[in-house]
């Protein structure tokens, strides 16, 4: 074993030191136990001039007992301390051996940088003796002192991480040595110390420098070679310049045409005479989900079989003299049924020989919907003029009927003094007349006339809404409250008048929070919801999907600045031709006693014309029906007045 290890592992010296301390401790314990015995003997001899041996023996026995009681735990404690020292010495020995066997430099230092232990590799590399290094600090060796100067490294090593960094160490002869250090915090002799494993990277740095120098030299030679090649190829470049310019122009035109075709909102597919695909733009990829690289060179039947079938059908239907093919078909794209318009153009050569075909496909779903809406709007506008004239003609006799009915009730009233005066002048007792009226239920008949007149006035008001918006001021309406009120009204109405119980229908409500309020008249928006609920309930009464329990689902949500209300039923749904006409006035699929065909058309005009919203319907046979209302939400900065007036004004003259 080397002399550097004597500090920790010179076993005879350590053993002698340890047991000399333990022997002295045992002697002091024995002396402390026998001291009372000698003290008693001396006191007795001084007082009696003789020694009481019986008492001396008694004191000696007590001292022996005391010594035996103290000796065992003391011996056990000394034995435990000896084993701990041996274990600590073994640990130190293993650590020192580990340091000495390392191929790198190993430095153990305190947190302030004082070197506590180094291995022989450190001494050999840096040129210091172990004694010199143990008297130094890592700050004396590390030129950059990154471990103590960079807070990031200091924080990482305190968190228990192993840090890596490169720095420069000083050699004893004054030269600088580039090294790579790996440091970690470890416990040593009961305190935290830094353990650094340091690798000499001077050879690596030298190799890197040689590599850079070699690269620079190679670059110089390459530049010289390129210059010579450039001199010899100058004439060739001049000859090729014209051709390259032409190729660049051709490539630019090709790229431009490709981008032009890809930027078109239509599907563009080019085919050769064998129906192989030559061109397939981005829109074709979006609609079919197939990339250009997957379909180029394949036949149209392989890439887009549905389109191939539709083209075959169109060819059988078209005129033989017609060169272009034009047709429409439906396809489900992203879970939505789209209407696609197809046009096929032949491409001819200069000799009027057909070379290929171009297929153009446009999504005309929205266009058809707009056309459908325009037709619907035109029908509504035409009906508006008719409704205004009819309402004017009906209003006059209706007003006379209701006014006359009110006058009859007033002239049969017991509260009006004029009635008593005229009855007395006529020799008639008013009480008997009133008794007769009550017995014959004439008052009930008059109330029925007024109620029916009120309902007729409401119908006239609905008809007037086709021609012009009513003048009652709008207010802020909570959609949730309006929906709940409409549900209560519809349930009451069906319990009294229809052939089924509205309460048997499950109403499933899904309301998003903080939808906001809309600007409308409460009776208007409730009428719209009531019409949709009545329509859904009537559909469910006839049939449900797969005989499921009747269900109406109401969903309220927010989309941007619009409040959206969905009314969904699991009824039998409707055909496409019925769906297109569902908002037409007087159009109904029910018998004359069940419906008039005005409910949905009135709702459509209220939502679109008076509330500035949208009303649409989605339905398929045997898949239920969904009505969607979109209404603008009142913005927070809207300072418009918010009057509250629910009085219904009858359109009477």
C-alpha cells in the first residue's frame, strides 16, 4: 500500500490510538468505582485509628456491583464505537481505492473549494504532489472557475444533479490544460463535498484543430480546382446558357400552371384516352382523400369509382352530338351529403384529334341552398301582399263583431246605472233578465265569441307579419326562459285538444351557460318555439324511429356572435322534396283538420325578417328531423333601451 494511504489505513497505529483511549477510559471507571472504598477506609482509620474490615469488604462489594453495572454498557458502547470506526475506515478505503482505479482525475473538495483528496492520476497529470494538492483549492487549479461563477451550475449541483462543463486547469509548470469535468455533490466525513471526475481533452482539442486545419487546406485546394474547372468550362456555360434559360422558362410555366390548377376551388382531373389520370389537383385530394402520388397513372375507376359510374350513366343520357358532358350527383363528404356538379371537356390537338379529357367538379350544395332560399323568399314576398289585403278585409268585420259583443256584455251588466234606468222605463226587472241570461249561459256564449275573435285577431296579426314588421318595441329576451315557457304552453295545449298526451314525450334539454340575450318580442320568440314544438310533437305522434320512446331534444349553444337553438325529434323525418317546401305558406302534409300550413312559414318570417336570424331544417326519411334557429346575441356595449311591454294589441279598427 502506498504512503498516501497511511492517513486512513495504517491499522496498527490506528488500533493503538483507539485502544489506548479505551484503556484509559476503563482505568478511570475502575478508579471512580474504588475511590469511595479507599475514602471510607481512610476516614475510619483517621477517626478510629484502625481499619474496619467488615465495612471495607461491604464497601468493596458495593463498588464491585457498581463497577459491574457500569462496565457492561461501557464495554458495549466502546465495542460499537470500534465497529463503527472499522466500518468507516472500510468505506474510506473503498472510496480511496475507487479514486485510484479511475482512469480520470478525481478531486474531492469542500463546498468552498478546499481540496480534501485526490487520486494519483491527478498528481501525474497536473505535476503536483499529493501533499501540494491537499494544501490547495480547486480555485487555484481551475482558470475559469465555472463551478463557482455560474449560478446555473451551482443550483443544479445543489439539486443533486450531475453537471458537465469544460474548463482550463493550470499545470504546475504554468501551462494550461483543457479538461472536461463531471461534478456531483456527495457526503464525506459527515459533510457535503464536491466530487469531480476530470478528463484531459487536450488530445481531442488537438485532433479537432488538426481537423479544422485539414478542412481549411482541403477547402483551399477545392477552391483552386473549382477555379480551374470554371476557366475550362466558361465556353461550355455560354453554349448552355440559352438552353438553360429556355428550360427555366418552361419549368416556371409548368410550376405556374400547377399552382394555378391547385389554387382553383374546383376539382380538376385530367385523363388520357385510356382513362389514366394525368392531373389531380389539391381540391381533388380534399374531396377524395387520395394524394396525387397515389393516383397518378391509375385509371379513374381505380381512383374514383363513384365518379366513373356517374359518368357512365351521364353518357347514356346525353345527346350523341354533344361533346361536353354536364350532370350532377350527390356524395357524402365529411359526414355531410354534398351536391357535386360535373363538367367534362375534351382537349383536341392542332389536327382536331382528341388527346385527353378534363373533368371539372364543383360543390354546388350552398348554391342550391341559396337558390332554394331565394325561391322561398319570393313565395313569401308574394304571399305578403295577399296577406296584407286579406288582413285589411278581415279586420273590419272582425272589429265590428268584437265591439258589438263587448257592447252587448256592457248592456247586460248589473254595474251600469243606465241599464237599470232603461229597464225601469220599459217596465222590465233587470234582475230577472240577468237571471235568465245566466240560466241560458248567454254570458258564456259572449265570452266564447270574444275568445274566438281574439284568436282570429292573432291569426290576422300573423298574416300581417308577412307584409310588414309590427311596431311593438323589442326587448332583451332570455332564450332559456322563452324555451321553458313554450314547453309549458305546448304541453297544456296538447293535453286539451289533441289525440295524444304531450307529457308522454320526453323533453331532453341541453343548455350551454352564458349564451346571452337576444333582442326580440317575447310573444314572437315564444310563438316560434311553440310552432316548432307543435310540429315535432305532431310528427312523433304518427311514428318514431324504430318505435323508440317519443323524444324531443332541445340544444342551446353559442357560435361566435350567434345564439343557436336546435329542436330535434325522433319522428319519421321527411323526403327531400318535402323538406324544400316545408317553409312555404299553406303547404302541409297533414289533413285539413290537423294543420293549415302557416305555423312554420310564420316562424320563418319572424326569425329571418323581424329578428335578423336564420331558420333551417335538416331531415331524412326514418332519421328524425332537426330545426336550427340562429339569432344574433345582444352585445355588451349595446346601450339600447330595454322596455318591458307584453301587452297584445289587437289589430282592430
